C-alpha cells in the first residue's frame, strides 16, 4: 500500500511539473537550491574536497563557492528537465537537442560491422537522456545497466519511465546479467553503461583519472573485448534551459583483436575526463569518488 502511494506521488509530482511553463523551471530550480542549501552540508563538503584536490583551490575561495553553486543548480535544473523530457513522446519532447544526426550517422557506421555496440557515459550533463537519444538515433531499443533503488516504488517508476524512452533496463541484481549482456551484443543491439562511479567492493582496474590512480568498473572493457564490439562514448550536455548537445566519440572500432582490458578502461576513463573538462560544472562532484586522507 505504501509503495503504491509512493508511486502515485511520483507520477503526480512529475505530472504537475510537466504542466508548468518552461520559463518557470529556472527560477523554480534556483528557489529550490536556496531552500535546500542548508541541508546540503555533506554533499557540499564532498564537492569542496574534490575541487580542492583536483584543482588545488581552497574550499572557501570565491571560485569554489561559485563553482559549488553552479554544480548544485545544474543538478536540480537538469534533473527537472530530464524528469519531464523522459516522460514525453518524441514529437512532444520539450528539450531541443543538437548533434543527433551526427550520432545517428556514427551508429549506422558502427552497425556495418554487424556487432552490438557498447556505449559508455558518465554522471555528467544529463545521463538519463543518453539512453533516449541513442534509441532515437539507432531506431531501436537501447539496453542499459542500472542499479535498483533502495525504494521499490522508485525502481518501478524508473523502469516504466525508461520504457517510455524505448530503453530496456538490465538490473544489476539479476542472476542472468552476464548472459543477458552477451545476448544483447550477439543480437547486434546497443548496451549502455554509466561507468564513472566506484565499482562494488572496490574491485576493478586502476587507471589514471584526473592525475590520480582511480579504480573503475571492469565490465564495459571485458564485455567489449570478449564480444569484439565497438565502444562509443556518448554524453548529453546541457547548453542552456531546455537546450542539450550530444557529444560522442568512437573509443574502440569494431573487430579489433587482442584488445587490452586495462588499456581500454583507461581510454574510457580518459574520454569521460575529457568531457568533464569541457563542462566541469556538469559532473557530479558531490560524490566520494576518491579516498582522500
């Protein structure tokens, strides 16, 4: 009963947001940031520590303070836009996106190799929309790995939302996950990973990320090497209210023999780092990615 009520509230909340004028979302987001900021202590502490270590700037500097505001406001504003866009049909999408024809052409070229495509992205820009626009560009269902939420209602809501985006979710707690991943690529379909968070149990290849030894998940490189699938980095970056750009790059061409998993993971991490440096305020800096003393 409680889970059904949670699900109803989620649907009602997003439905109410969808009724608001597009021009109202920015002032609403800024108001929410001002309202919620006193409760963001832990998130801001992690953000300041990461910025201090990566950019060598003190947390109380004017840059760090302004940067923190930009990061958190981006997360709120793009999150609201994503919630609305994810539930909208392709013809009624409130988001204007550029770079889609170029992505469509790249996917078509990679498909000529008759292999499934491994797509990697990170928690920057609006990663939920990567699935939506990859599905549109490919003209087929996008398959994405995702961790279930601690709340069953949120998991169910996200599942039905992703289905509206023509995205099939491979939940990471399923026993047949590896078989399903391989089956996806064998069918010549797209398999997507959001891969910039710490791996479970801190097990995975260690690569250079922002000049620091950083453990990454091993799955994307392992499955791409095993299936000889091409790897494509895709990011949906925000350029203004309701304006997004698809940034993409081929990281591994199809059918390459003897691919080194560590080297491939490094290439993936380097591509994520490259895009973060282009849009630094759009990465989730308020995440404990490194273990600093």
